[in-house]
C-alpha cells in the first residue's frame, strides 16, 4: 500500500466519501472493478514499472487478459495524441502536494484544514497539471457529462489550489472507441469556479463535522 493513502491530511477522496454519506445516490456497475481498471491505465502511463505484464498484475490486483489488452490499446491511443505526448514530456508523475493549516473560506467563514493530493501529471515550472481518466464516454459531450457527474471539476480545483497551478487538463481515454477527450481548465474560469465552490462547501461540512473548530 502506498504510504500516501495512510497520511492524515484531508484528500479529495475524503470529500467524496463525505458527500456520499450526506447525499447517497444509487451506484451502477462494479465500482471496485472500474476503479482498478482506471488505476491500471494511470500506472501504464505514469508508473509503468508497477505493472507486471507477464502476470497481468498491478500491485496485488490481477487483471484478465481482455482487460490488459484493452488497457494497452488505450495506452497506445494516448501516445498517438500529439497533445498528450507533449504534455507528459519532462513531467512529474504521481507528485504529492501537501498543505498544513490551509485556509479555506465558505459562507464568509474562514477555516483551516491539513490537505493533500496526488497528481497523475504535474509540470511545476509551467504551473499546469492534469488527470487521466478512463471513461465509457464515446463523445466529448458524454465525457463532459461524466466529469460533472463524478465531480472531476471539484477535484481539479482542489488540486490547483493546493499546489498553486494556474492551468489544468482532464484527459479522458474512451474504453469504447479509444478516443481521447481533453477538457482544459484555467484559474478563474467557469469550470474552475464551479469546482472551487463545490470543494469549499464540502470542506466546510468536513471541518464542522471532524475539524478542530476551536483552533481555526
């Protein structure tokens, strides 16, 4: 287990878990299997040494031959895309950003949390980062709708603000037709503002429920 996931700081995943607790909604499909497949794609591109192609494993998880072949096809599609090839050149992969006593404001209340995030792709000198997503979307419109449904804009604003980047890009790789979708986010634009408002609201609820209010 990556020690990052046992760290005590609040992550975007913690905010997602809180949202599920507060606003439960029906889940469709095998969530664990979908998450594992997404992790495989990420690793093939950003941490290829973790993938055992002979045993078809990533860490302790074993994949079917069909899953490995599908992931390989998606990886090849990623590297065929000129922007993707340019974007990952000289990039930092799986970079961890941590802030302690990080100020957040919501409803005219300022509070502090210790926070963390782990990037798929980060180019600190360019102040830009990105996230790779496997998706069942077949079109850009479907990918955008999936990003809204899964709160990806919230995660990108969270990452951008913790690290202090100005630009971000969500890169979707279709599991259906291997098309590449890209959604660019700039600090201050509508998608960034949407994501920021969403994380501010959830972080406020997290602080009320689990934070040290007296110390804020």
